[in-house]
């Protein structure tokens, strides 16, 4: 059941803001909006966002499925900026999301997708029937910078969340070498605990021997992440979230996070997500540098 203006609850909302569908070339063809929403129900996700690479063409079907399932939905994309980093662009209004993402898609370079090499890019309806196929390859960069993207999204009434900032590819750390300051509504981490681990390692290193520090660095280099945890730090206080970045059904909800919106309604009377409530919930997830 959706939480509406007439039904305020003081609850914690289980959320996942990073999901890919079958229109993303790296996404499994089984990831139709209908299958995604069914799995969200099974994982008890109450608020979810569909964020395919540089397109929102599967958001209309996602909207219909979420409405039927009683799941609050945000719509948008995982945009790739000119720096070749990824940012979640989320909107409460479907039409706004589709229009914004269509304009963004049109700015992509005219590189045609080769399904046999890079994967299918199909968009479907709520019944899993194929509606069409995206012609341009979606994992390419638009001409807009991260800051320009953020300004555009905010002007259109959306949320800006740089994606997987601690990951060794398509992230702030991989492309910029650091987490930069900006008008971000939140920062998405794969492993937010790395921030606490960094503080502990810095504290311990103050009284540690050189040999111990070298050993710790060698251990860090053996981790999957190519960037050292010692390099990851926040430029200021920001809300920190995790999300699944699911490309396969079994990954949906794997890093869902909790959003405490107090007694604010999650959904407005017109069925759209109450963005002030989301922002209020995010404000309770602020991590100090």
C-alpha cells in the first residue's frame, strides 16, 4: 500500500535508487519492468528508481507496474557525463523524466549499437512485449559536464546523485581522482564503510611503523577496488546511500537502504513521490567528512 497525504505514517522506507532494465546493453534481457517490480515486491522495497544508461524508455512500463504493485517510483537514468562518470538523475514525474532523458539521449554521439557485440537495447511494455530497440549505443558520454548535468536536473525538478563514487570505473574516484564538492542530493557508495575504515587506518597509522603501513597498503591493493581506501574522503557533509546497481534479477535489492521520512507522506495525492519527504529522509543520512 502506498503512503499518501491522507495516510501519514512514521515509518522507515526501504529504498533502491539504482536499477537497470533490459534496455541497458549490460542488463539481462530478463530484466523487464514487470519482472523488476515483482522482485521489488518480494524484497519488500517500497521506493524504487529505474535508472538505465542514458535513457528512460522503460520508465512508462515501470510506472504502470509500480502503480499496480503499490510501490512508489522515481524515474530517470544513469547519465554518463563528458568526464565519463555516472550520475543518477531521478524525477518524481514520469513525463519530466522521459522528456529530460530523451533530450539527453539526442546529445549522445551517433554510435550505433551492435547487439551481437555490446548487447540488446530493447524497451518493452508492462506485459513484456517489445515496443522497440534503441539505435544509439547507450554507454557513451553526453557533451555535458557533471556540474552542467546537475544544474539541468535540478532546474527540471529532479535529484542528482553521483553513482558508485568509490568504484574503480565510471566514478568520481576513477575519473576525477577524488570525490568533488557539488550540489549533490546524495552520494551513492558501493561500500560506504570504506569511509570509517579510512578514518581508522589514518588514526592507526599515526602510531604505526612504516612496515605495518606498507603491509596495509599491499592488502588494499589486493582488494577489487583499484583506488585505495585511504584516498576516499568526503569533501563535506553529504547524505550517503547505497543501491543495488542491479543488472540481473538476483541483484535487485542487494544494497537497498533505509529512508526515514518521519511522518511525512511518501506519495502525493496525484500518485507522484513526495520529493520533500525524500530529501528530508536523505538529510538524516548525512555523513561528516
